[in-house]
C-alpha cells in the first residue's frame, strides 16, 4: 500500500514527476525510489566517493544480470554444456555489447557527468546499464528486474542464433569437449619473445599431456585462444559437440 501511494505521488504530485515519466518510459513501470535511479546515472566524474556515484550499483547490476542471463540460457538450451552456456553469456554481457544497447536505449540522456572533460563512450554506457539494473533490483526486486532484462534487453537486442556463430570462443568450447570425454586440457607457455618492442607469447595446448597445437599472441590469453583453435579444428570439436544435441 505504501509503495502504491509513493508511486502515485511520484507520478502525479512530486516535483520530480517529469523524471518519473521519463523513467516509466525507460523501465516499463513506475519507480518508487527515485534517488536510487538518479544514483545509477551519476558518473564518478561528478563524485569520487563510492556511495555517491553509480559504481556500487554497477557492481550489483553486473551480478544480477549474470544471474538473469544464466537462468535464461539454462532454460533456453537444456541440452548444452557448461562451456557453451558460459560462452553465450559472455557474448551477451560483454561491455561493448552492453554499451551499444545502452546507446540504443538513449541512456546518455539520463547520464549525470562532467561534460567539461568526460566523453560518453561504450564503457560508460555499459556501466550505466549495469547500474540501472542494480537500481531496478533495489527498487523493485528480482522478478521485476528479470522482466526488464527480458523485455528491454534480450528480446529487442539479442539475436541468439547470430551470437552462436560469431566470435567462437575456441578455448571455452575445447574445455566443454574435454569435460564431456573426461580428457585433461592444459596450456603451457613455450616461448616469450620481444620483436620491435612488441612482446609475443607462444603457448602449447595439451590433451592428456600430449601437445596437439601451438599458438601465439600479444598476451598469454590470446596465445591460448590461438592454440585452442588449432586443436579445436584438428579434433573436429565443433561437429562433435553439435552431435550431442
């Protein structure tokens, strides 16, 4: 009852009824605690203290978003393994994608930041979207947050079929395959060299102690991915994993 009265006040009588109207359009419901949403859009350039900018809400929203997306994928793909689900989740919640979605949602119009030296970019918008999710969770609870993520993010902006064939995470898929067949997948740095001030790593990928592929990259992580792709192709891992569906 108290929440209902607060919503009515925010919508029709509050000095911030314009903000309430804007948030209603963005969220799909009337918020109760306007302050938590104002905080969600306050960039650290306006306040360096953690409790007076959106960084804490960003932390919370990141965790809640991971949970909602994980549940969604778990139910959407009942026969797929952990590696595939992890890879799909990482594609959905990566900062660049969230930033692009935040831009399409016009979150830049809500942002409170120091315009004298801060330029709004994908990272800032992605952070703001996560902070907004954190604010929704604090104001309306998990179920309402899940509805927002489904209706405002996943349905309009995420094409799962397209994601499956884009930017394959060979390392993640190889781990999934190794777990399926109880094989041990390990990586080892074989060489580290500097050429024209560029550091390069060479990494070997091993299955049950036998090196089946090598890869190189500017970081150990990139070199591991390159090595994993070699083994992935060598063992036809993609076809093998698809056959389990």
